[in-house]
C-alpha cells in the first residue's frame, strides 16, 4: 500500500514497538493486486493488497488487513485452507467504505426521484423552464420500494439512511444470516423480487457467479420505469443490455459508479445513453480516506495483538 513519508512515520509510531516494513512496489489503488514481495512472505501481518501467492507461500502471516471492502481475488478455497492451517485471519476494510458508498447510492436515488438529471440537461442545453413537465414527475421515497442486491455492510448502512424517508426496503444476498434489519432473501429468489422494486441497487462483488448477472432477461423482469444503480462491480452487468433497456424506456435511469472496463472508454455507448449518470469509481471516497484506513488497521491490529475478535473478518 502506497503511503506518503508522513503517513509511514505516523503508522510506524502507532505500531511501535513492532517493526514496519514496506513493499518494494506499493500499489496506488485498491483495484489491483500487489506484486510478489519476499518481505510480505516473512511478515506476521500484512496491510494493503498483498499478492495471493505471497499469502499462500508464507509460513508466518497470521493477520491480513485488506484496504478494500471487497475481497474477490482472495475468495479462493486454497487460500482459505492455507489460512486455516496456520490459524490466520483475513479482514476487509468494509467498515471504512460502508458509509460513503451508502451515501453515494442515496445521492443517486434522491437525484433520480427529484429529476436532477433532467433539470441539469435543460440548464446545459435549451435552458427551457419545463415547470409543467417536471413538477408532476418528481417523486418521494415514501411511496416507493428499494431492492438491495448484495446485502452486506453497505446495504445495512443504506437501510439506515433510507429509514427517515419511509421507503419499503428488501435485500437479497447469497446466504441470509437471519439478523438483518429488513426482509432478506437468497439469490435464488432474485428474479421473483425484481418486479417489486422501483429502485434496484446492485452492490454485488465480482465473481464467476455474478458475471453479467444483470442481463437482458433480468432488466426485462424489472418493473417498467424502475431505476438501476451499480456501486458493486462493473462486470456484474451486461452493459449492452443496460443501454438497450435505457433506450427503450424499460429502465428510467441508470446510475453507475463502476463499469467494465475501468476507465470506461470515451467512445463507449453508455456515455451517451439517455438518463445515465456515471461517476468514476468514487463512491467509497472521502476527504480522509487513507487516514480512516490507517485508523481501521491500527484498531484491528490492537485487537489481533490482544486476541480479541477482529472487525470485518471474512476468513
């Protein structure tokens, strides 16, 4: 993980008396894996996006703290077995990203209901005053239904943000735990739930099971005029099918913080698709993102040293 000299000094001080070393080629984004590093293999604790091969080869690593909410590249049977064999833990930083991602989705939903894209389009083109058209078209959430697919930490926070607006909310996840604050069903029931929703929120990670999960048949199953939001991963969506659903009016709006590929090429049709807003994978961002990641790591490291339960543990 790339740190500035000041951040390195701060982290070393907070981890003292433990030794802190740094990867030879640190990554500058959570979206790519670090390269092989002998220092990682010899360490007791890893922080960042370590190479999977290093985690498999290491005989000493006991605690791995990822700097991302997702962990797709690490979700492997061989790695799970290797970590179990040495009683090691792998944790994400979902506690850092749940609130900003949920706020990003919330801004998308409110912007869609209050027709901000339509008003902005008028402002930047004809500057027409479409009072009679837009005023009857704006909506409030109290009359509407929100379906959250991939219900985890971000989904839980989104439920909290939606609560004052009195929307009806349901969730879908691979394995419902039973302690969710709303009704949550399994992925096997996704197709049954899609026609129910006015707002379909995709928070799914990348995986072979999720690739192009949202395809033409699933967009067709949605309530006509529903809005679609993706703050999960871009490869979970058939983007050609999404563009078609936008152009024929099946989907009333698409709000995407993730695409496939990233960056989305400048000539990609989605840039010009009607009622489509794209943000460049910034949903998890905050003004003090790195500081929050460091705080989260140090707190979890202290729990690890004291043999207390770890936050955001996934393995």
